[in-house]
């Protein structure tokens, strides 16, 4: 007499019952539930899989394998069943069957993390440590950020990361030996771009690209910090550091009310990462130029700073640039990772008041500010800053044209930006350094 068909809810209830009794009831009682489930649903893959799991947990891997194989005859497109079969094969010492089962699972879902982790473990046991590292890396890369990791998988992923890290160290040592002679041929040359390439290959550095929030100018390379040699006029700026720092501190003492929150968005604006800093004086500014307009009152308070800025090639777009201001970051304040509005301009920092514990990151490059040592960077590459000290941090910030734009390109970008402003009117986005 044929067994009556079983519904999906009934099959799931039986599978859940097997899992529950196998962990909470005596073996004899659990076996009765297992026998009842098999009698009720001898050909349902969900029940067969659950019974197979019970057999695997109780040490009967041969029976587990038999049940998984039977389940796969009914549902050969189940990646979970194929991985479970691989687990049974592993317990039985059948590496060939284990490998075949894993390839079946990965043919169904190439980024199936449990199958990739299992395959990496298999390659380790086979003595292929380098191949295991590559597969473990694929498993780690297949996990989307923020994805909850089941506890039973977390330990395996921790091991995978250890193997990947160990392989990266071995690879780095190997490449150092392999390339020593070639590197010696180029002693004294600037090799920082190659070093960045090597570190990306080794997983020591992440590759960042320009991600402007508004205007993206194609074909400009993503350069985190531009070479200092491209800006000889920085000498003029740095030579005035003491005067500029004195004026910044003087403005802070005499006119604190003229400092305003850097993030000052009206109600209804999507704030995203800026919610905690909106209208907060934890990050405040004192502007000398704002959206292309000089601020005479503030410039009168800081005449030496204004005179130096007048000698420098600041970006010039009516209604948008230049922007120039003192940026004050209060103690124990961190700016979230963010990007600027357009890669057609670049940002200059002159550090003025820099306590210990202040850092700045652009892409993969983390630097400490040093008083009087300026740099130029692309703010459309993800960057952030932090002040972990007990004192304020002050820097001078202003914008210049991206040094890789031609004169014709600058003219056209300027005209296009002004045109966009005329088209949108009061609704036009401002593309200055703030």
C-alpha cells in the first residue's frame, strides 16, 4: 500500500521535530521519532535531509550518506543537500566523493559560502595550502557587508581568514625575493605606485576610486594624495604657517560666534552619515571665502591669511568656488567616511594646531597632520578624519583646480557649472569645498 503524500508544512514539522528531539531527548526516544518520520515520508527530501543530519550527528555517516543520496534523487538542485553529502563523505574518508559533491553544490551556486569553506578545508587536507587560501578568499569575498553570520559558520570563517592572512605573508616574502634584483635596478626611483599595486595584490590595501556626489569628470586618475612636487607654491603657504595659525586662534578667541557648523542642513535633508554632526559645533568652520565670494569682515580679522591666499591658484567658479576656511575639530570627534562633490577640483590642507592623536585617511593612505606641512588630495575618494586628543585641531582648507585638467577643460567646467546654476536657480547644488 502506497504511503499517502505529505504536504510541505507537514514535512517541515517532521524535520523540525527530528532536530529538536535529537538534541533534547534520549537516543531511544529520538530514534522512534526518526523511524516514524521515515515511515511517514520515505521519499521527501526535506525529511530525508533531516534524518541524514541526525545520523551524521550520532556517528552513522554511512547511513547519512545513503539518506542524502536518496534525497538528491528527488531534489538534485539542492546545494544544501550536496554540501551535506560532502560532509558525510568527509567523515567516511571519501575525498573523491567529497570533492564531487562540493563541485555539484558550486555548480548550482558558485558563491555558496558553506561549499567554498568546505572546499578550502578539503584542499588543506590534500596538502594544497595555496589553493585552499584562494578558495577561502573567494568565500570571504562572497559575504556581503552586514550579512549576519551563523555561529556554526563563524569559526570556519575565522580559520579561513587565518589561512588567507598566512598565505599573504608567504606570498609577500616570496615576491620580495623574486623582485629583489629588479627593484635594485631602479634604486632611487619613485616606486610608490608599484608599492600600492603590490599591496592591493597582497590584500594589504584596498583599491579606492573617485566617487563624486555631483560632477564626475571622466578619465582623471584616482590619486589619493597628489605629489608634492606638482605644487611648488605650497612653499609660500607653509612659510606663513605661524601667522596663519595665530590668526585662526585669534578669530576663535575674539569671534567664536562667527564660527558655524560645517554640517548645517535644513530639516528634510537626507543626512545619512552626517546625522550626528548636523548643526554641531564639534566640527565648525570660519570662512574667508564661501561659494566663490570673499567675506570681507572675516578677511579683515585675518589679513595675513587672506594675503597669502591671494597669491595662490585657488579654484574659481562664480557662485561655487573658491572656498577657504579654518576647520576646527573638537576633541574626541570623528568624521565619518565621505566623498566630495566633484573631482574637477582638489583640496589643500595646511595643518595649524595639531595635537597628538589626529589622523586623516584618504582611500588606503592614512597620515598624521604635521603643523606647517601642507598636502593636496582628491576629496572624491572616500576619506575621513579624527581627533582622539583632549585638545582642538585646526587646519586651513581651500580648493584648487584638479591639477590634471587642461586650461580648456577648466574653462568648460567653469562655464558648465555656472550654466547649471542658471538653469536650476535657487535649487542648484553648490559644488564648492563645503
